[in-house]
C-alpha cells in the first residue's frame, strides 16, 4: 500500500473516520471551535489510538487516578481520558480562551464529572487537585519541531527534569515523541532522573510537509542517529513512541 501524503485532505478524511470510531462529536459554530482545530496530526492520532484501544499499561495509569493533562487543546484526548474513568481529570491550557475550547468539547461530549480546568503555562500548575498537591499521572503531547525554542527538546527535557514537582512518587509520566527528537537520549535522561521507562505504543508515519520548510530543523535531525528512515523512493519516515515513565521513590542521603 502506498504511503499517504499527510496534507489537509488526509487530515479531514482521518478525522471523519476516527471521530466515528472514537465516538467523539465536534462542537462547531457559536459556543464551539473552528473545524480546522479538530484536524488530527500523527502525534495526536497515535496518542488517541493508544487511549482508545485501552493499552493496558496506559489504562492502569488513568483509571481511578488523579490525572493531569498538560495542553488539552480541543479536548480530543481529554474526552478519551475521561472515558477511562479517572478519579479526577485536571486539564490545562496556556490561555483562558484555549481552555474554554477544551471545556466546550468536554461538555458537548458529556464528560463533566470530576473535572477541573486550570490556565497554566506547561508545568507551572498553580492548583493541584489533591491534599499533597501531587498527581498520580501526568499525560501530554509536547511540541518539538515547532516548539518555539532554540532547544527543540525543551519541553521533553523540562518534563524529565521538573515533573517530579507535580507527580507523586510511583506516579506515571506519559508522553509521545518522534524518533527525530532523539528517543535514546530521552530514555537515558529519564533513567538519570529517577524514572523507570517503557515504550508502550508505536506508529510510523511519513514526514509532514512543514518539516521541510525549516532548514535549521533539517540540519538538526540529520545529526540524530536513527531520526528517520528513508524509503526506496526517497520519502522520510518518523517513528512515534508513547513513553510511560514511572517516577521512582528517592530519599536523598545527606552527610555533614
């Protein structure tokens, strides 16, 4: 089967198909969001699949847990997470207007129990939904290619270094990343920072066209071993991996 071209037509066709499978409805027009906002990306689609298909190690980190979703967007992941019956689900977005879109989607899809909406910039979550201000699970789809940072791995590295401030020991950090973001480096840094990690789901996709538009990005990924595969006809393929990292309990030893 020939590889698809990941253009807007592909996104619209995939959305029609997957929204029916996932049973997600779209709130459009007044009190809703723009249709283009719902068009899936390979990253978002892969994470949605893993939640919907109830990957066991993923579901056990969501069901009955206090869950924090960073960057909830239009709420497509939020809806699927809520259907896994977490004890509570806190969703964040960087602005009130973006967070309102999430809430509208959740209400439209009848996902309203045990939910909390917090405007927050990435890990700067002001109010945690538990007595010790820590969560059982943090789940997110971090930006990479268009991170807006000189260090495009910024959001991955920030998660690895600082998620312990909001994540309970024994809790789960779940995120998706491309092979172009240097998967071996991520797994190594997780181990260095007290996490036990595993890859729980993977999918392969052709490059999206916008990857080719930034020459600095092309230079970056060409320096990363195993960043992508090349097909016989010259097309580039990335591998998307969902990582589940468990924060190990650590008691520092102090000497005088």
